C-alpha cells in the first residue's frame, strides 16, 4: 500500500470516527478505499419487501435493448428471468453486422438501479477498428430523472475512445 493510500485510509477512518454511526467499522472504510480501482462502488441500502417486489416486477420480462452506435431506431431485446441463482438477463441488438450482447446476473440496488454481473460484447464498424470489444465484471445500470430506461453507468468503452450508451428500457 503506498503512502497516499495509507494516509487517505487513516484520514477516512478519523473522519468516520467523528461523524459516522457506530455500525460502520474501520474495516469497511479501508475496503472502500482499497476498492476505488474497482468498476463501481454502490452502497446497497436494504429495501422493504414491497419495494424489492416492485423493482423485481419492473425488471422481469422482455425489454427493448440498445447501444446508440448500433441503432436507436431498431431495438434489440433483453429478457430478464428468475434463474437458479437469482435474476438473470440475456440481451442482444444487431443491425448490419454491428451488435451489442449482454449476459449475466442482476442484483437489485434500489427502485431505480441494479448491478449487472457478467459479459458485455460490443462490435461497431467504426469503433476499435471494427473488432469486438469484450467487458467482464460488475456494472451499474440506473434510471435517472424521467428516463424510461436503465443506462449502464460505466460508459467509457475500454477498447477505444468512445462513450457507449447501453440501455435497457422499461
């Protein structure tokens, strides 16, 4: 651990000792500091059974799915279902050889957001020399304002200098 990270952790622990509730342990602060290089850090607040059921109901079923580079006029399909390990999603949009696919599991964060863990593959003729770009890991999808879709929050394409708007509509 370098000195900056050590000092940051110590400072965060000091501030937490002054301002945080007793239930937040110093270990959590150190884990949060060490996890800053991770794709996302989302603190999941416990949902009531009713809110969890409503969020799950909104997610389950068939949805329009898109990556703006493929098309915002010809949508693909995302299907969310209950699997043996919880909610699962499989999605694809393809137009003229360009495509985006998504396959993995979902964990509900709150009424307007979920974490997707799995694989995303994009292929667009003018991005990454037209070669497929594969991402694996956990990504946050969030609906904000009056939008009628959950948008992936990690928008920077890791294979090129492009911003990807990957959306699952409701």
